[in-house]
C-alpha cells in the first residue's frame, strides 16, 4: 500500500541531474533558515496591533482575502458570493464558513502544480501540520484541526511572525491612512518590525473612484487645506514625512502605463482645478499621473524614501464582476507596456542621481530583456523588482533570470518580495524563491559560468542581502 501521508519532497524544484541537484541542495540549505525580509506586501497591520489579535477561522484566513484562491475557483464557475466575498451593495453572500471550506476542499485539485497550490500545500503541511491531502472527504476534519490550532497562543499573528523568522514586514497603506495600527504596535512594546509603505495612488490618479472624497480626507489628515496644486503637493510632503517618522522606508506607485513627463506649473494647476471641478478628462488624468510620478521621484531624492513603480495590469477587466464585488476581486490581467521612451523623462532627470532608488515592477514579461534589463543595467538609480503577482512562480522566476541576468546582473535586482495578503503563506513563498534561485545558481555552476564560491555568495544576496539593502532596512 502506498504511504497515505501528505509530504513535501525535500528536493522539490531542484533539477534531476545529480550534480546540479547536489549543489542546489547545498545552496538552499545555506539560506533556508535566514531571516525573511518582506519589503512589499498587503498584510493587514491590525493583525499585530495587540497580543489578542487572531487570524480568524480557516476560511477567513485562507480563502476570503486571497484573490489567488478565489480567482481559480471562479474560473470553474463557482460564484464569488458562494465563497463569502463581500458585495459592494451589501447583498447576501454565504456566511457559513464550513460550507465555504467544503467547496474549497472539493475543488482543491484545481490548484495542482500551480504556485497557489504549492503555497497552500506548504502552509497546510509545514505551518499547521496537516498530513492528509485536502479534499471533500477530509475537509471538515482538517478544518477542525486548523481551527483548534488558531485558537492557541502559538498561532496568534505575533507568535507566527516570530516563528516564521520575519526580520521586517512592510504593509501597503493609503496616503490618507492615519496608521493607527502601526502606532498601536509601537505603543505595545512588542519588538516585531512592522513598517508602513506610502501608497498615494488614490489621490494622485485623478480618475480614481472617490477622488474628491480622498482629497477631502487628505486635507483632514495632513492639516493642509488642499485647494490647488501647490497645497496638494504640500499635503503629500506632509504625509510622506509622517510615514517616514512611522518607520516607512519606501513608497509604492501603480499606474496603467509607464509614462512619465513634466507639466509646467500652470498646466499642473489647470488640470488640478479641472479635476476639482469634475471636468478632467482621460488625457488630463494620463498627463497628471505621468507628472506626479516625476514629482514623487523628486520627493524621494529629498526625503530618501525608496520609490517602487509597478505597471502592466489592466485592472477590473471583468466589468460585471467589478460592478458587484468591487476592486481586487481577481480580474486583473497583464498587458503590454512600453518603457524605454516612457521612462526617459524621469531617468534623464533623476536616473543618474545615486540618492534615488527607483524599483520597477511589471507584468509584461516581454519587456524584461528588451527594455527593463538594459535600463537597469545602465542607470544608477534604477533597479528591477522581482517577478511578482502572476509570475511569482517556478517558471516565472526562471524566465525572469533568463531574461534579465546577462544584461542587468544580480546586483541591479532587489531580491524577493511576497506581495501577499495571506500572512501564513509568507514562508512558503520565500521558500519557493530560495529553492528556485538555488537551482538556477547550481545550473550556472555545472555549466562552468560561475564557481561554487560565487554561487554561495549570490544565494545569500538573493535570499536576504539584496532586499535589505535596496529598501534601506537598518
């Protein structure tokens, strides 16, 4: 009889060729227990605000907040309301957490061989000690096992933070956020390093839903009466300073395109006034965002905050689903992006300044070797973010290294980020990165491109040192 227990292969993701596998295993073992640097993610800081915070029940923890999970289930015809995903209109959705879990378990086979499946398996086995595969028959027993553990002190978020070996974890926070949970963490005396990240998209992108309300909120929290472009910039500077005082080392900016370009003061004021009056059009929004990315780069040189810029996602592609469930309901799609001409204004003005760290992410893989690696391989300020979102995967990481390494090298990249809302998945995501990177470097060794001494240094850089240095964690 085959062993019915559920296990992970100790050599998972390594090449089957014996010499490469041996070297990959050695490299991986040298970094497997290094602390985790988590410089870009979406974990809710309220989880760490006090000792009594909880991850909730298994469904609340693993399914409802994770669009990687419910996206796949929806693709197979399972309605989001059946998975407990909240509707914008407050309409009825499934509230029986066990019933939602049962649906998830019965369809767990959909994740076979996918990155989400790898993360979920590692979470269930290594974090919660599950030794049977999740399916319709085992669903309720496994739910009970996880729920019982979540009720214990050892599975409180702070305890897991320490068990996971997280050295620093950043959240992503709107420019108008008061950071009350970050303040609560500070006031508690707990030593976990949780830092905010300044995300101003909702006030910078004048076509954002609720922009006028966001500007009113910006005025309120900054203490600056935002009534023109000059006071808008003043309010943003105040918020950046506040975030920095609260421990932030980075900003994060998302845009539909990579376009950058400066407006004159008169042009910026005219567009801002049209936006306040509700008369700004799509071209105004495009030009204003391009200008504000330039402004943010200039501010980063002044205040030292690392600037992250990610583009390449067509947001809310499924309009009927967005109308009912809102943003972040799993229907964002990668698109083609042009970088060389679009980034030239910013890089010509700021890209040669060593005070700026400008980290660029994309969902357009075709741009890596054609544009982004050559740009990062030249401009001192520019670095490449890791493969993320759709491409945080075994093959995505391999394609990334194949595309960028020969032009940008390792040291114009910034290591790994987990980019997750699902806190218990963080160790699994880092483990995939460390294993795939170990195997990549082992492949360079067996082909005589680097030696084992270089590989040993490079894997530590990839797993730990690059991210810590790029994001200025001290």
